[in-house]
C-alpha cells in the first residue's frame, strides 16, 4: 500500500532543539582557520546561532511539503519518496538516489526542471516522471529496525517500488551511495533499466576490495587523478572507517548534540563540494541546516551510518560474471571536485559507457551545487535512450 505523506514535526521536538542549542558547551579551537584539524569551532558556532535564532523550520517544512510525498513498506522497510509526474508528451520514469550525508532534499533544485522542462526553459520532450526516495534508515524512511540493509539490497527494494508505481522500465541517477544503487540496478536489473547516470563511479565491490587506480589506465592528462585518489585515501576516510566498523559509537553523541551533528555533516559539505574552502559559496546557511535538520528531527543518524557497516559486513556479490559489469547504458559526468574520478579506460571496461562529459565545476553534492549543469547532462544522456521500443511508461 502506498499512502500520501506530509512532514509535520511536533513542536516539542523543535522546542527541545532550541534548548539544546542554547546549552551547547563549545570546544576550544586554535590554529584551525583552514579547518586543518576538522570542523572549525568558530564557524560551527556561527552556524548554530543562525540555526537557533534565524532558521525557520516551519517555512522549510512548507517548502518540502510543496512536493507530493508518499510512504510504503517493502520487505519490512519503511520507504519515503517524492513522486512528481512529468509534463511532456512521454515522460521517462527516473529514480534519483542520494547518499550520505545527503537527504532526498538534495534533489529539490532539479525536480522541477526534470519533471517540467518547458517551465524551466527546456524542451517538454525531455520530461521525466521523477521519483526521489529517502534511503532506508535516512530521514523519513525510518524507523529502520532491520539489519542487513545496504546499497545492493536497496536496489532490489527500488525495483519493487517502481513496480508498485506502475513502471516496468525506468532510468536511474545518483551520487555517493546513490551511484552504487544506480550501478547495481544497471548490473542486476539491466533488463528493467533504461540507463544509468552517475557521478561517483567506483567498482561495486569497493567496500571490501578498495584498490587504487591502475597507472596503466591513465591517459595523457589524467595523472592528477592518481594524486587525488591518494589524497582522498589519506585524508578523507576517517569517518568512513568509523561508520563501517563502529557506527553506533558516534551515534550516541550525535543523536544527543545538535551542534555535534552540525559539525559532523557540515565539515563534509565543505570538504567534498567544490567550495575552495568557502562552504557558503555552494550552500546557504539555511541549506546546510536543512540537511542536519532532517537527520535531527528523524533521529536517523545511527541508521544512516549503519548503511556503511551493512555494506562492509554483507559483501557485494555479482549477479553475473559478464563484462561490462554494468550492462545497462551508462553516462558519467566528470565533476572536478568529486571524490572519485575514474580513468576513462577503466570506465569503458566496467560500464556499458555511452556518455562521458567533463563539467566545468561541481563536486560531490552535484544536484545542490550545480543543478543546472547536472540537469543538462541528465537530459543529454537520456535523450538518445528515450524512445527505446520496449519502454513502458505509466
């Protein structure tokens, strides 16, 4: 059963949040102007004061409720999703997949242009029916009380979700965990997937078989990728190792302290986006707080972090041994500040690669950072796949 859903956070939760923010015991910080040691306490305090004194949750809640939302239960997992019907002659079903520390709201800037291109200066022939689920254990896809739920089991849930919505075949897009969900859909369910568009490409067994790029794959001009990958492995995996091994330990503190949760998430927004050190060059204060708020009011940090544990301790198993691994057509936009950027030679082996573009800006949170560029690339990739003879639309 699919039921309409509307966000309506109890006032007592908001009042409690105000009290906790007011009582924050701030840490000392020094020699950290460049965030060298992690989240800069002075900025996090400034942001927390904005959260307490100027951020208007009820206004943001109303913005979210402007999109039609629903909930259903699949295999004992509660699933929340946005579903916006396309306005065009033959809208293509498109499921957009977020990651961590994202939420479904990271796609709100692209839903309108994708579902109603004519209203945003585009061609109505490029319209999509847009479905944006919250990953299991994230935001309103809670509470999650079932173990073993990870990116590849989520892909199976999404095939059932699309069946319930009446879509036999569909397109998929995503970044971070959403890229792995999308790739898994194109691997295991290629017969149902029109195409896979992803901007965090990596092997599906990355959680248990992480490997550096092969220098033999590098073409002229790609050598900087090796240095970037080495930096990522050296400096940006501390959270990853903790969440894949002991996610419940930080959850105790982050579920209790809004300032702590703010620091944990905002530091990643600054480091992983194309910010050049200025997080507000890509996200407003309200947008930063929106993300944290959706984790806070749903008390979902612990299950979002367990997504890493479940992927590491329930290793991905291939559904076939053919090459390419992802047989559905694949499109990859290369973003200059993305965390993982593959060599083209590797991508051509691993994916049924049909589309490869280099975007001039953007990073890990592309739909929030560069929504216009992302929309254009999604439209371009799926335009050639749109009228496949066996596509079935609702």
